[in-house]
């Protein structure tokens, strides 16, 4: 049995002590609060944004939360930084700003997670990897986080949680805007802006962000470094840059006519250089993608009790994997992948007395085509005929019929249930006369929850769920010249129970949640001697944990926000007995984030502490992950519409990597200038 250490217990001790002291602190400050009503309180740094009035936008039982973002509170952070600060989320990053990163919610893998932007899925059907998108914070007004079960109309197959990015849509003036620019260590630059205009009939919103980083930080190498092969040395990280660009255009009709249309265009473009585990001067490998999405939403109100939303979208995604020098170790490649898809969803809302119902129907179709540019047509044909790697085309269709029913038994009890029937139809379109391969699957997923309103300040949620994550076409048929398909794979299933207690008072907000999940037929990847990856159903995994959240106004100018979590993710079944009882790799045992924010007049400062402990890099549990202990600090000065901010990240110079032995940056700084109009 592992006993908690001092670092593990410190956050809970801090929480308990704060509860004991806050009454005295608040009482001593009440008179100064009344005398300084013109001072604006800085938004909680837990999310680098204000706390939402609603933890769940649809009031669903369960551990859901909303992170409200504002331009003067996000600091100089990217999307992955904001998510890292939330309870139960661990973001795995690969060596610097803008490099590969994906969030893990309560032990889930990237493929078990779904990311949605304004109701439009960003996660593709064919690959469904949970890599974070290139969405800048200029466009975002809030982030909804569902730690397990999501609304039935958003992500019916996300057994590992859902992240819903929501664009800005609430403005107090007919016209307003914001712009920023920042620069920092290791070749980091960024800029962005947004502008909105609204009248009695229309609301227009546009936003754009750009970020680039060389990520050429110093790294300590062992022997065999390129510049000093006989002994260890310090050298710059090579071929580790990133370039991200994003744009959003939105037009909403808000007039008095019955049908209200909304047109949205979303654009993302990114280029990530691909560094090897060790520096190679000749390495110029990279991955690039360009994503275009156009969607139209029609809101059709019939009465105050009934309305229908029709959402249709079309999208294209172009990806390039270029390693012509074979520097990454997977062979000379320059491959192109073109994905195009359509999505149609109809949501019908109806209310009657104390009961509300949502019926949703969706049809989604997606095709991915591949082209191996460095391989001749004759070689491609030979490879296809000998099953040695073929640029297949994939087509997947998803059909969903779902329903959510909510009802209040009385003022204190609310019941909620969701049910979805999902069907998939997959085709691997082969070339050169080889027969196409097909796969069809249908399953049912659902959940039931209850909300107890104990009194005005206390609520208790209990949620049980059964979810299914279908096998992706990449896992079924292989993809990108790196994976071998397994048509016998079974879909992953998840059974879970969540309980959440929430308390509010004049001093702040608190919540305590606990969860237990069992995932069957967990899909894992293994590589053979050639480096070719094959997927198999090997394990059952068990996930359980406890999470604490708090937001406390210590004084009128001083706010404490934070969260602590204990998680235990273990392998319950495995084809090899040796692994039974081992910890799921790359998952922390303890994660803590706390921030103290002070603001007075035009000046403000915040100090944030991140501590992650426990966990192993691999399944045999022989390579423990060191503690990640980081402190961030920022200070700003506001002069009318201008705001100047200095940020210091990772003051502890902690360089613990989320990927074994991969170099990561240490201490770094940035300066940011904002202007609002």
C-alpha cells in the first residue's frame, strides 16, 4: 500500500486550514469590501477565467464544469495550459509550445476523448485521435468539460470525456474588439484579435490567432550527442518548432422572425516539426494539417415549449507527413491524407410542466484518401498485392438516434436519463482489383442520474453510465503506413458511477467528486520488430479517484482557487498475468493546481503552483515518472484600454517529461500587450 507523502497531503491540509480561517478573514475584511466597491475582482486563476454561474450548461447530473474565459484573465496561455489547470485532466505534451499534446480525463486515452467546437465535432471519424486543435483563445468564450458522460447531442461515443469549445457570443455593447501580441523565450511569438458588431437583427463576430515557437531550448544530452559524441553536453533542441493559425467567422440572426439562422466558418492550420529522441542536424521531418469547416444552424421555435435545431456542416482536412530523410525511424515517407465529411443533426426540444425532452437524430459521413508520394505506382501496386502497405481509402458512416428526458419530482429532486442507438458502417476501399473490406456495428449507450437539492447551498449528484467507443478505421484496417489493421477488434465499453457534492456560500464555492469506471476490451497498441503497430483487445482496466475543487474569496482583493485529485488506474485483466494489477502507464496518482490572485486598482498579480506525482512510463511499472513541481507567476498593469503583462513560467526549472526521455523546456518568460476597444 502506498501512503500519502507530505506533498500529497499539503493541498488537503491547505483546504482544511482555509475553511477554518476564512470566517475570520472575511469578517475582518467586510468593511473594506464595502468601501472599495469600485475595484474589479480578477477572475479566478483556476481556469484563467471567471467561474461560470452554471457548472453544466444543460444542468446534467455528473462531474461537469464550465471554464469562462475573458481577455484580461487568460494570461499568455494556450488551450493546453487552460485544460491542465482543471480537475481530473492531465495534458501530455511533447517538448514545447505548439507541439503535440492531448488531454487525458480520468485516465482515458486520446482515442477515448472527443473535442467539439460550437457543437461541431473536431475529432474525425476515421482516426479519432484526441490531439488538441489549433484553436486560439481569442475566439473562445468558454470551455465545457464533461468528465465521462456528455450531452446526448454532442458526443455519444466518448467514453473518456468530452471537451466542448464555445465561441464568444455574449456582448454588452453594439461594437467592441480586442487585440494582443506577445513574445517570449525560445523563439515564441503570438498575436490575435477579435471584433464583434451587433444590432437589433444581426450579430457578427470574427477572430484570428497566430502562434509560432522555435522551441530551441537547451537540453542536456548523454554521450553520442551530435556535437560532442564522446561525453555528455548541453545543446539546443533541433527541428522542434511549431506554427499554428486559426480564424473564425460567425453571423447570427437575432431578429423577431420565426427561423433564426447562424452561419459559422472555422479554419485551422498548423505545422509541427518532428524532432527525434536525440538531435539530428539533418532532420527536417514535419507534420502539417489544414482544416476547413462550414456549418449552418437553423433554430425553429414553434412555441415557448417546443423548438427544433437543424445543424449541418461540411469539412475538409488535409494532412502531410514528411520524413524524406528517414530521421524519425519509420522509413522514408512523404504521405498525403485528404479527409472530407458531412454532418447533419436535428435536435427537437420540448417542455411540459416539470418535464423536458430532447430528441436527436444525426447522420455523419466521412471519407479519407491517402497518397504515398515517394512510392512509384508500380511499387504501390506490388505492396498492395503483397499486403506490404497500401494507400487505402476509408469511408465511415455514423447514424445516431438519441433521447434525453429530464424531470423534477419536486423542488429537491431532478431525474435525468439519456439513451442512444449508434450504428457504424465502414468500408476500406482497396485498389488493383483487391476486394473491399467492410465492417458494420451497432450498439446502445446510455446513462441515468439524479440531482438532490439538499438546501440552497448544497447539491448532490449521482450518475451511472454504460458507454461504448467504436473501433476506428485506423485500428480496423491500418493507416499512414505505420499500422496494421485488425478486423477482429471489439469496441471498448465503459461502465461507471459518479458522485458529486457541491457547496456554495458567501465565501466561495467547493465541490468533492468521486468516480469508479471499468473499461472492457481496452484497445492497446504494440509494435513488432519492423516497427509496425498492431492493435489488440488485451485488457480490462479499472479507474477510480477523488477530486476536490475550491474557489474562495479570502478578501475583497485576494482569491484562492485550485483543485486536488487522487487517481488509481490499474490493469484488471491482461493476456499476460504479469501485468495484472499493474498501473496503467502515463497516468499520475496525484495532481494538484492552486492559484493565489491579488488585484488592487490597475495592478494585479497571481502565483500558481502545479504538482503532479506518481505514475509510470510503461506497463511493467519499472520506469517511474518523476514529480512535476512547477510555479508560475505573472504581474500586469492596466492603463485605460492598454494592459501590459509579464509572465514567468516554470520558475522551479522542472524538466520532467510526459514522454519517456523526451527533452522538455525549463524556465521561460514572456511579455504580452493587450488593447481593447
